[in-house]
């Protein structure tokens, strides 16, 4: 690898690769042929702890943070007013939020419309993290990270829940679930009815996840050798992983609550995995082998929307289960048939991304 200093304006192929690989994994784990028969790593952890599936969403928020630094930082250097930049951020956040509402709109019942969800959380975190980035420096952003994690920790541990007291982190007994039940009511996640895994209180540490991405973006924009920046990303990632594991002793790693330990641990994994990706792709030049992920990464929102809406359409038309049982069930055991369906679905979405890439169609909000 050449030891040239990479300018801040250069596009990092590794970021598209990381985004695309994360999106491919999301499609895979969200579309098992039979949810009752799926390998453990391809399911979310029941409560405390984590699986491979639990790494997907925090990786997206972390990537959002990196993109904030690279995009807004470049524009600020070009002299564009912060007010103008924030107006653009607000517009994009609003579009993302509306797209999230569309994903959960079926069957068009406003009394149970889910107000929070994956894209809604991304929109909220993008908006707030961008506002913090535009109004503070690195020191201020670090203070925000520490404050968000500490405040959430105190809320979860010190605020009592009627009938259960303070510090109870069990399902339906903790303060985050209680607030979702009281405030959101029938607008909670359909799978729980009484609380939302992308709920109100847990948005605080998810904002910190995006801010961790902003910190990674600062490192990427340093005018230093790629090897030095990669080393810093790798070292910081390992420190965060260790911090998350230590914090797990007092506040367990939990994706559904997005605990402070979960935010630190997952951000650490993102730093480390991306550092490896950065070194291999942009450092060593291994770009051809990862081109399929680039194609998905450059149209991630489109792939996500098609993935969610197509699955909803198949279910609404009652085609999904007959298709699975007719085509995939005869091919393998229940677990492997379910995996084969998910792989086929992911391949279909990749073909969509491939077609768009070949035609130069890139939809960005």
C-alpha cells in the first residue's frame, strides 16, 4: 500500500462496502422463510446479550454518524452557512421519517400506526446528531456522548416504575417500556403491543451511537497516513468494546433497550470492523471482490424500502407461505429451507441494486 496522505474529499469505497454488507445482512435476517426455524445468530437476542443480528441496526446509525462528518464537514469547509446546512438536514430527516411511516402503514389503520421504527429512529438520530455536529466541536460532541449515556443509565436505574420500583430491567417492568406503554399506547411495535424496541427513552443512547460514528468521521478526515487513521479506529474500537463489556456488569448489553453498554459495545465493533474494511479495501486495494456490497451500499435506502414493502405485499396477498413451502421446503431441513429463502430474497434485492448501479440510478434523500 502506498503511504500517501488521502485527502478528506476522497470517497471511501470501504464505507459503501460496510454500508452494503450491513444492508445485505439486514435483508437476510429480516426475511427468514420460517421465523420459527432460523439459526440463532440470525435472530435477535431474546433480551439481554447479543447476536450477529443485533449488530445490524447500530451499525447503520454509526454509519450515519460517519457520513454526517464527511458530508457536513466538507460543506462547512466550503463556506456554506450552518443555517443552510441544517435546513437540508431537516428536510432529509423529514423524508426519512415519512418513509418509515410508509413501511409500517399497512393495513392503513391510523389508530395503530407505528410512530417509531427503524427509519424513524435513523431520522431522529440523524437530525439531532447533525445539530450537535453543527454547533459543537470534538470536545462538545464527546461531552454529549457521555451525557446521553449517563442520563439514560440514571433513568433506567433510578426512576421508579409503578408496581415494580426503580432499576428493574425485565420486560414490561422497566421505565423505558412503561413510558412507551403510557405515551404511545396502541402505536407501539406490533410484536409487543405494549412497548417499542425503537421507543422513546432508548432513543437517547441511540443518538450516542450516531455520535460515535461522528467521532470515527473525525479520524477519517484527519490528514494523516491511512495506516495511522486505521490504527486509531482499531484501538478506539477495542477500548469501546472493553468499556461495553465492563458496563454490562451493571447495565446489561440489551438491543431492545439500547442500553448504554450496548451503545458502547456495538460502536466498538463498528470501529474495529470498519478499520479492517478500510485497510483491506482503501488501503490494500481489494475492491473487485467487494463490488457487490458497493452496489447495495450506494442504494441502501432503496434496497431497504423494496425489501420491506415487497415482503408486506407477499404477506398481504397470501403468497409468501405458499411460495416458501412449494419451492424451498422440499429442498432441505426446516432450518436450511428457511435460510435458503432468506438467501434467495437477498439475492433478488442484490439484483435490483445491480440493475440500478449499471444504469447509474442512485436514490438519495
